[in-house]
């Protein structure tokens, strides 16, 4: 079995075990917290059915449409043809915590979405779309949202919410350097999850796996960029520039939305929108 496969499985199976402590730390505010996922789609209605009707995101007014709200994350949908899905990019998938993977997977299947657990974990004992570990008290599954957005369902049986944001899984040619960059740039806390190197920000666990081959930048793909909410964004942008970090878009006030934004791309092709005020939505 490839090392990356072992890492993915170990991380997923250990996630629920550390779940309660991590969830409590996420509840505390920080200067930089997870904010949103921004997706490109050719079929907005299909994405709305997945994130809203199937997974249970709460539709929230945004301009002339809706965004979908989950604990620790908003999901934005932009109608634009993506250049590819998440698999093969630097951001392999999104992870969502659920109290019962079987129940959520049944909803996904009933809605007509594809289960890809066996494809993603070919060397594991996949039973009815899931890999389970009673020792770790959890089951995981991989599903494919519209526009080939890969989503992992991670079971946390002690969770009271029906679903919430859990992790981002990056694939990279340099795990240590990428992990260090997120720790140094955003103050994310480095840790381990099994064999697996991670960082934590309030609202999200970021996981790093050594890529089996080249991966593409995410800009323009179905998962176009991640979003971090920053308290004091203008000052933070000045700090980034003073450290030699180049902003793709400088600090910009959007008065009509009562928010501020900036964009930066990490050295491995993950584009990040920095926002202030989006947490009011």
C-alpha cells in the first residue's frame, strides 16, 4: 500500500478520537479563523441540492443568490466552468464531520451522488461504501459532489450538530515546508494525527500528504480558493508584505457588502481569500 494511502486512512480513523478536544478549541475566537469554501460550478442547482438539501447547509442570502452555512464554514457557489475537479490538485478534498456516516451516506446515495470510497482506498476493506474502525469508534466515506468536488465524511459519534466543517486535505511535494508556511504565516498550530502532520486554526484542521506526482494549483478549478476570516485584516496585510509575502490582490474595502478582502497564493498553489466582516453573514 502506498504511503499516502496509509496516511489518509490513519488521519481519517483518528479524527473522531481527537474530535471533542479539537471542537472545543475551535469554539474559541482567534485572530485568524476558517471562513469559507469557494466553488466554481457549471450547475448551480446541482451544487445547491448537494450542499443544501443533502448535507444540510443553511441557505443564507448573499447578493442575488445564496451561500450555504455550516458550523465553521460558509460555502460559496460561483457559476463558472472549472478547469478540473479537486483530485489532482493541491487541495484534494474537503472533510466534513457527521455523527453517523451511514445515515449521511444513505442521503448522498439517495440523492444520486457518487460514492468513491473504494476508488480512493483500494487496499482497504470497504463495506457498503465505508471504511470502519471500531477501535477508533468511527467510519469514513468519500463522495463526489457536482463538478468533481471530493468530500470526505468523517464520523464523530459524540457530535451533537448534524454536520460541521472538519478539515482541508492538501497534497504537496514538500509536507514539512508547506506545514511550516501555514504555521508561520497564519499562526496555525502544528500537531500530529497518527502518522500525519497537520496544523489547526479555529474552525479547521489542515492535513498534509506527500503527493504521488505533480499536482495542479487550485485557482480556476471546482474548488477555486479557501477563505480565512481575519480580525484586523488591513494590519495583517501590511505584516504579510513586510515579511515578503506577495498579495495577489491588496487589501480592499467592499463598502456595499461591509467587508474587506485580500488574496494570497501559497508557494504550492493554494489560493486563499482573506476576509474581514464575512463572519457577520
